C-alpha cells in the first residue's frame, strides 16, 4: 500500500538503475580508486610517521602549540585505545567525501550567487538534501552502488554538500557593492571579477562551509556503516547491535576526537584565509594560468577514465538470481512469540490471542528484533490475525531484545518477545512459546545456504562444501549454546568444530585442501544462528579447504541485496519457506 509519491520514488530509482547503470558503475570506479589509494596510504603508513605529518601540518596551519598538542594527543589516544586502523579508514572516507563535496559544491554555490533563476532551484534542492533523513539516502545508495565505501561516500557527499553551496552563495552575495563597482569600473571581465574580487572576499565564508561539510561528513560516515562501510562507524554499529557499552564509548570517543581535530584545523585555515585578502604580486597570474591548465588536464583525464569505465561496465549485465546452495538445518527452525514461563503461568497464557487482555501489563509492547527480520513481518501478521490491536511491535536487534528479556527476567516482569528456535536463549531462560493455530509464523522451516548469482559455476569447490554443510538439530543447538557460554566466538568455534570430527568429515567429503583458493565473503546478520553457522564455515573453509574468508555483518535487507549484487558470495542464514520468503522472491 504505497502512495503515488513513494511509487514515483521507487520507479525513479528503478529507471536510473536500468538506464544509467553504466554511469553509476563509472562513478563507482572513479571513486574506488582514490578511496583505496588514500586508505592504503593512511593504513599502511606507520602511526609515528602519521603523527609527524599531522604535527607538521597542524603547526603550519594553526601556528599554535596548544592546538597542535591537542591534535597529537587525540591521535595518541585513538592509537592507545586500539582504533587506529578504523580511524584511518574513517579519515580517508571523510577526506574523499569532503573533497568531492567541495568540488561540486563551490561551483554550484557560485552559480546560485550569479543566477537568480538557478538560485531558488538550487536552494530548494539543498533544503531537500539536508533535511531528508540521512538514513533514506542509504537505500538508493545500496541499490546503485552496492555495499561498502563507495555508496557511503556518495550518501555522505549528498548529505555534506549543502553548507558549502549555501555559504559560497552567501559569501559572494555579501561582497560589498562598491567592490563590484570598482571591478566593473576597471573593466574587469566576469571571470576576473569572480576570481580576483568576489572569491577572495568570500573565502572566509566558503571556508566556514568547508568546515561544516567536514563535520557533517564525519557524522554520515558513521551512519554509512549500516551499509557495510568500514571504519569507526562499523565499530559503533557493531557495539549498538551487541549493546556493548565499552566498545561503543571508545569508538564514539575516537569519532569525537577526529571531529575536534579536523574542526580546529579547518577553522585555522579559515583564519588564515581571512588575513589573506591582500593584493597579489604580479607574477602570480602566470602561475594561475598554469594551474588552470593543470586542473583542465586532470579533468580531461578523469572524463576519459569515466568514459572508459562506462564502456567497460556497460556489458556486464548479470541478471541471474541468487541460488540455493544447501541446507544448513533441515528441520526444527521455528519462529514465534514467547513469554517467560512465570508470565505464562501468572496470566494463564496459552495462545497468542490471550495476550490482548493483559496488554497493559506488557506495557503494550512486543519486543522485536531488527526491523527487516522475517520474524518481524510475521509478527505484524500475528498482531492482525489475533487481534492484538493494543500492542505495538518494537524493533531493535537480537541483542537488544535479549537484553530486555534478561532485565525482565531478573525482576520477574511480564514481557513478550519475538523468539525462535534454534537459539541458545531457550536453554538459558525458561520460555513458553505461545500457540499459533492460524500459523502466522508458518510451520517449522529449514535454514538454507544461498549463493550469489553464478557462484555454482564460478566455484564448484564451494558449491561442493555447501551441499554437504548440514547440521542435525541437536548439533546446531549444541553449537549455539557452546558459543554463547564461551566469551570468545572464534576460540569456541575452533574447539567445537575440532571436537566434531565426524561432522567435519561429512562436510569435507569430496573436497581437499589446496592453499590459495581465493577469497570468499560470507554475509551475515547479528543473529545467533547466523553467527554460529557462518563462523564455523569460515573456520572450515580456511583451515581445511584453503580459502580466505571474510565475514561481513549487515542488515537483513542489505545482506540479500549484496548477495544479489555479488558483493557477498554466500549466506548461511536463509530461513525458508516462510520467514525470508519476501527476500527470496525479490532476488530470484
Ligand atoms: N531470525 C533468525 C531471522 C532468521 C534467523 C528468526 C531472527 C528472521 O526473523 O529473519
């Protein structure tokens, strides 16, 4: 039930994807290159060298010992807390995003200062870009650019550009009328007037815009972590989904420190710019021309690159769907609504429909998990089917839900949660699943592994392993509890797997170890079952088959989108035929 407005947006996105896919591919290519370069340089550089450069740059721009000291100490703290690499990745994204935003924003700002026709249009556009909630950009960004750094940069540019445009516009419009008149009186051309009078006059304002832009980039970079952008943002999202205070605070602090350093540095640039309005020595003009030519050359090369990339990209339309690879758990997977057994007894609850009468005691809430999870849409159905009109379904994450459950349990409070088996929580808490006679959650289902389009033909070895990668219900429950009771997932996975040689032999039948088989990316959501099956598979593929495996933790919808785009090779957490039907339908 989407109104025409939403439908239009959806169609526009489809249209762009279909007809401008080549351009998007080209943009992505053009952005990937400097991103990788800068990230490589910053991450590869020794922290000491980085510090030396930072201090030199800071002294040069700010000419203040205190600010420089602050910058140095901030990065020392980041290093000491162990967030160096994340910080460098985030920093490279901020720098590239800000550069792109500046390159597009300043000309737009000039244009809107010069043209009374363009001005209101650009202004409206900027209002739109700035106020549309940032999360919304992530949706088309994922569709257009897949997962990772590039869509993050694109969303960041959109979000961070408006202040530059506005403040450039403002700066030029605020040039005193006399200055313009003098320039006219001396017969300067429009270009001369712009570059020699207006731009220098507007520089402080433009610098303020750049400062704002960098700050906004930094906040957006964190949000982009939801679509697989690495760096500090990923640490924060990870901390949130695990309700991990220590990690969240540290990573958050690292962001704050970077923001403050960048802020002080760009503000100092601004001060310098303010004092720079003197007349230029005559020799500069020539140098300017040379610079302009250089910029022209760079632009030409960029355009060629784009064109080349576009041609290169135009013909790799891979439209096949995602495919089932194997069955991880054949039976025993079941979603539903559960209450602690003390609650079931206290209120005499047996069926889901019994809840409505006591809505008040449950604070009118059903505690849910990730918004995109299949169990959430099934629960919406259950609410309708069983007339639970007083309840609302609250979304958070699996760990969020488990935290609420734990707290309620500790004080024997009434609570109703979305819950499923297999899950270790069923062993830790005494829970009662409410009966679902109308099958809002369907009957027990399977957990399957699914691969990206073309995986089977590209990689028969993986296909072979996945066709064998299966657990019995007991084994799978045992694995999940084992991981939960140990603090360290990878150690637990190793111990558990090595203790199940029979399973290993079954999974590895027909496969042998060969070093350097290549890289495999497994997508997962932060759900206990996905964490268990993905980590064991990673261990097995690395140790016994010879792959390099990367686990990428994502939102549900994003995970399926990434699988269909081929950015993720496989997933081991497809709940079918019901829970994930919506995603499978969309991508097959
Ligand atoms: N779950 C666990 C998922 C599938 C795996 C039940 C939380 C879901 O609802 O989508």
